[in-house]
C-alpha cells in the first residue's frame, strides 16, 4: 500500500473510531482532555508506523491499544476496584480510615 493510500486509510479509520477511542479512554482516565491527548498520540504513532508496517487488521483496536500505552503512568494513577476511597486518600487526612466515616440512621 502506498503512503498516500495509507494516509487515506488512517484518515478514514480516525473519522470512524476517534469518538469511540476517546470515550473509552475517558472512562479509564476520567479526564476527557487527557483522553483526547492520548488518542492523538496514538494517531501520530499510526502515521509513523502504518506506512512502513501496513494497516493492521483491526485498526481501531490498534489505536486504542496504542493510546492506552502512550502514558502508562496516568492509567495507573486512578482508583481501582477493590481499593476503598479512604485508602487512596480521596477524603484527605481527616478521613484516613473507613472506620471514621459514620452515618447515623434516624427513623422518620
């Protein structure tokens, strides 16, 4: 595939897949701006690699995987399942333990 054909393929894939990629990344990183930056970095990687290596079988999945690997530190900096919010320091120093958060129940 020639370089101009590859660039046309990348353009078509980006138009079709970019919204899905950004939405998926935003769910992971919880920041739309960062998700857009990661997706655009993946697009640049595609522009560099695909003319030499060819367009992959599933270009949308390739872009998503490349975007996830662009900035691995940012993807691990968010709370994960199985970790309580107080352990992550979400509530600050005053609520350092889950035991300090109490909810009283009143009968109405």
